[in-house]
C-alpha cells in the first residue's frame, strides 16, 4: 500500500496560503491577522487569496486585518489604516473619496 505524505515543503506558496486561511477560518476566532498574505504569490493566485479572504470575512462575519505593502491589495479593503511616522491614520477609501464630492 502506498501512503501519501504531504509536508509543507511539498506545497506551492499558493497552496500554503490556502491551508493557512482554511485553518484560520476553521477556528472560532473573530479576528484573523494576515501578514503579507499575497507577498510571495503570482498575480492570479494573489487575486484568488484576496477574494477568499474578502468573501469569508463578509460571509462568516470575521474581522480580517491584513498587513501589506501592496497598494492594490489595500484598495480592496473596507477600511484602510496607514502607519505614518509612528501614527496610525485612517486613509481614504474609494467610497469615502466619492462621498466627499457629493452634496447631501
């Protein structure tokens, strides 16, 4: 009988990210911290990981905090916080930018 043994080193970067996300989502934690979840991934896999995080956060009512240097990833967030000169600031999101120009 042949036994299949998969270790972390047998998995691609995208597969490792999916496993980490699945483990986080399977827990009953209300907050998921993701440090550069797309940093070492190709563009397509990064987009898939981002989609998984967003959909699961909304569907499972979890808070997903992503730390990233990617402006493209940050633009997809519901809320963007930036650390500047040691101060945490709320950054404008596309939704708040459009609301600023509207009259009530």
